[in-house]
């Protein structure tokens, strides 16, 4: 059984930065693609970023491109989301997800097989 645990969320002012981490247990992530999604109150879950198994290919939602960076450290079984220039509209619960197919970098949430419980990010002054 795979467990994904997100951390690093919190309250930050507009223009600030946060780094989210997602650490897996029960399975190595080194051969799997990973993704980050978010869900704001009253809204559907939306794609944020994805990365292939090696880290050599990434994909971002237009709304975060140039501000967020997804990366991974397979030795630590962890994927990261560096979030800069945060805006109030980035406020949401952020989830990481694992895709058993390592080469697929996708925004489609139904293509991910395991999900974390989420971490709250609030951007407010």
C-alpha cells in the first residue's frame, strides 16, 4: 500500500513563497510520474504540475507557469512544489498524486492511482 504525505503548507502573504513536500512510503516513486493538484473551497480539483519518473520532463497549468516549480528527489522518495509569487487565488488544499506509469506526464486526475491527504495553503494579507 502506498502512502503519500504532503507537508509545508501554511499561511503566507501575497508575493511570498512556500515549498511543499510529498513523501511516499510503501513503494519507491523512482519509476513513477508524480503530480500536484489543488482544490479551492467550492471549486473542482484542478491540475497544478506534473513530473516524469526521472525529473526530465515537467508540465504546468497555465495559471502557475513561471511561478511554481515541480521537482523530485528519488533518493528521498519525495517530490516538491516550490511556489513563488503567491497570489490569493492560489489558496487551496494541495494534493500530491502518483501515476504508476512513469513516463506519462498528465493533467488528468483520473490517470493517477494514489493520492495524499492534502495540505492547506492560504495566501492572505
